[in-house]
C-alpha cells in the first residue's frame, strides 16, 4: 500500500506550512514549486508559490513573509 499525501485535503495555510517545512533552504522559487508539486499540493498552493518573485529564499520565514503580505495574515508557518 502506498501512503497518500494528506496535503491536497488540508486548508491552504496548513498546506503552505507543510510544504515550506519540507524545503531544504536556501531554495529558489522553482524549487519551492517543484517540492510542492511532488508533495501533491493543490493547484491553489502551486499558483501562490508560482506567483512569488524569482529569487533565492534563505529560510522558511522569508517565504512565509512574502506569502503573508500577498495573501493575508491568516497564513502562518
């Protein structure tokens, strides 16, 4: 039996937190999107990550700050 990812069924803020915790930092936008896709993230999360600026992110907080400033304070990691 293969274990299915729970990520697609989680609320978006939980998806973001789970995906960002799985990223080896520093990471660029493409790496964030790839890791999220591999984790089975929803299209909504993939769109959010794909909308981030093309840059290197030093840590989880730097990504979360940008997502929070663009998508609201309800997003936390």
